[in-house]
C-alpha cells in the first residue's frame, strides 16, 4: 500500500513512516487531537499549515530569528514559566504574526499527547476583537463570549495587532483587565504590533503599554515579505 500524507497539514512534523491519513474520514489520534486544539485556538485553516520563515539576503533579523528559535525549542517550559513576548516592527509583513503563530503551534505540538480536549492556546486578532466588543453592546457576539470564556485559562494567548488604532477608554479597560489578569496568574502572552515600544503609550495608553513593555521585546527590521511564498 502506498501511504499518502499530502492532505495532512501536519505531515511535515510527523515522525510516522507510514500514515493512512488521506482525508477527514481516516482516523489518526494525533491529527484529531492537534486539529481539535488548533480549532479551539481560533487559528484559521491557512494558519494551521506549516510556516517556513525566510530571512532577507543580507541576514537582517538573523539574531532575532535565532532567539525565537531557541524559545520555540523550549516552548513548553517557556509557557509554563509564564513568559511574555512583544514582537514588533514599523515595517509590515516581516514575520511578526507568523512567528507568533509558529510559537503557539509549537506549544500545542508539545502538549497534545497528554492534553485534555479544551482551549489550551488562543489566537486573538485584536482589531477584530475590538470591533466585536463594540457590537456586543447591542447584539450578543459569540466570538466575544468565546474569548471571555477561555482567555483567562488558556496557557498561552497571542494578541495579534495589539496597537493598530487608538483605543477608547472602554476598549482600553477591557484589554487591560484581561491582560492584567493573565499576567497576575502567570499566564504567557505574545503580542504583535507595527508600533515600536516607545510609541505604544500614544496608541493604547500608559498602563497597557507599561504591561507590554515589561515583556521580552524583539523588534524586526527586515523587509516586507508578503507575496513571498513562505508556507
């Protein structure tokens, strides 16, 4: 029998020499659990795929990539210690979100054998979250309900595009409350933004900026790679 993995987005990280996973009707406990945990994290189908990040030819961000690779290799104890990370750059499209997703997925891949079927990691697109938060005032949002139900207990949360616009006092207090509670309870967070640390306060306020600036900060300076095949 010829074994086919081409339809399995986990094939690049699979050590099985033989795999009968061909489509969703085939059973693979590894695929089932990891896919369940990734769905619980709210990653899109495209984000579930393997990510191959590339450096600029001149080696810009090489040290930053190496630092993140070390975190990825030790992601489980890194998360267990409640570490936090701020990935930023004033240049869009140079790997911030891709690295955040890569680390989130690495954590799930490290815990899936013994993990219960619950939300262990969460990807929050902050602009979407704030739009839904505002709409939730007049019409109940399932997305906001889901975030509120899981954000404090998830082992790791990615807050993507945390400072894309000026936040209102209501938005600021809500975000601050969630992030404060997570940090107080030693829960890991990864923030991504196009705003560099010294400009954060002007966009999201002093208190929220202070929380984020207290994390490990990695700033990318590479070129925009959108449109480049990195998957």
